[in-house]
C-alpha cells in the first residue's frame, strides 16, 4: 500500500498550470521537520515536492500560501528518466486530500472567508462557499459530543 501523510509549512505559494486539455495541475513544496535531533542537537527539515490535480489543486492554491502550516495525504510517486546518459529521479507526493492551513495564535481573530491575501490582509480568498464560516465565533463542544 502506497500512502503518505505529511504536515509542514508551505515553502512558497502554490504554482498552478493548466494542461492543453484544460486540467489543473498545482505543485509546491512542503517543509517537514524531522521528529528527532541530529548530532548537533538540532532538528533537520525535509523539503518534499507535491502535486495536486483538478479541484483539489485549485482549492489548495486559494487557501495555502507561503509559510502556512498545512497537511497533505496521498501517494508517493517517483519518476525516472535518462538525460545525457545519466538516470534522473524526481520524487513527489500526489495529493488526494489536504488539511486547510492552521492559523497562528496571533492571527486567530481572522477568519478564513472572503479576505483576499493579495491586498495584504491575513485572510484567504474563498475557493468555495465555506459551510463553517459564522463570523469567527467559537462553538461550544462538550466531551460527550466527540466521537473519540
């Protein structure tokens, strides 16, 4: 079974390309901190490429911006080709699902609704109607309402 789940930070804004057939291809890199320290006592970071196709890629591009913490899940794919007599490899995650960016405590008052990031605000441009948007109000949830 080929399944991978990663949580990290967006290295840059997602790049969108449209194929000649009109299909959306979104690509980017996620920085994932390792869960152990090296010999110098520091955590190292892996930079992992990913590609999201179709509507998933469009939604990701609208919501995930450089520096945002988010999660992806999908399958690992390794492409292989020959160039100048040498074998080249490209490893990437083909995204099936993603978690929306997590806002830091300092931005908690902002909502993930119709604010546009291009005008300097800290919100996100809406890609779809947000069924969870209610003006940024919190919801009271008791322990017996949770399935775990």
